[in-house]
């Protein structure tokens, strides 16, 4: 039996469950999944349940008015997602956000900035989160490049890690940096000159990758989307990647 929900009911439920930073739109409702609703409910339930008892699949008995609101919002959105009837009055898609800090006041994007947003279909191949957000029209191409550069600048250098671990001395690092007999990245030069083994370089690169900031953090910090929106897009990206791998196998 289908149940109709008004725009205001759905908006209020989203604000209760996901918080005031969420952008409620047709696109949001199109990628909203049951697991996302359930995860949001669990987070809110931990905050509002009087006994702080959450973890089972059964809903705890509401003990406060706030928890009752959270439970009602969860039940409404769960029922809505099963039916997936998107309100026609919702905006067609989230308005792409200008490259400003999250704390700065929102201003309309300049007309010339619109051309740097992608407006075509998603490529039928696995995509990293930065490229996924670009191809979804959430961030402009310029921001994607800036995010990649930012991420690279955040991670420690291979030479610094190797020196801290005692694998290279200051003299070794200077020799590698000054070398002109071999082109490529620092690690490749260090292996070429015999300062590091190929296995050591593999370990260093894995550690370097683990220490770098997540690319999505850049877009949140610069106001392109909220953390809640990013989490939803990451889940959407994972489904997209899983689907493309199945089709290509």
C-alpha cells in the first residue's frame, strides 16, 4: 500500500535525522538508500535515547520527545525509500557550490564558473571519489585539480619518512635530490642509486598513502558540500564502481 508524503514532512524528517546541514533536493532523495537512513538513525538514537542503548536491529522504546521525533523520522524515511516516489516540488539537483570556505557567507557563483562543471553522463568505469564528484556535477574541474594538489601537499615525503625510519641519512637524501642521472620521483631515484630496495619503496609508498588526507575533506572544508552529503556520495560512488566492475567482468 503506497503512502504519499508532503514535501514538508520529508524535509522535516531529513532535518531531524541528518541535521540542518543537509541539502534536501530531488537528487538527494534519488540516491538516499535504506542503509543511509538506518546509519543516520543509529547516530541520532545514540544522542537522544534516554538509556543510550542502541545496537540491536529492533527499535528501542522512545523515552523522550526528541527520541520519539528521531524514531518517527526514521520510520517515515524508511517507508518513503521503499516506495521511492520523489516529490515533484523538490529542486531538480543540488546547486553546485562556489569555492569558498564553509564558514564564509554563500554567494552566487560567477557565470564564467558554470562552464567548469561537468554536465554529461557518468563514465561507465570505476571512479575515485574526486572524479566521481566532478562527473556528478558537484565540484568544478578546477576544484578537482586543487584537491589533488592539496592532498599531495598534505602527505609526508618519501625521503622524510625514510629518514625518520633510519633507512636514509641526511646525506643520502641530499644525494638523491641533487641527482641528475635518473629521472622520476624521489623513491625511484633512491632505488636506482641503491639507497633503497624496491621492497622498501613499496612499504614507504603504502605508509605515505595511509598518512595523507582524504580527498573529500578538501571539498567539505571549502564548502562544496557537507560531510553528510559527502558520506552519501561516497556510498553512491561505491555502488557505481561495484556495478561497473560487474558489467566489465
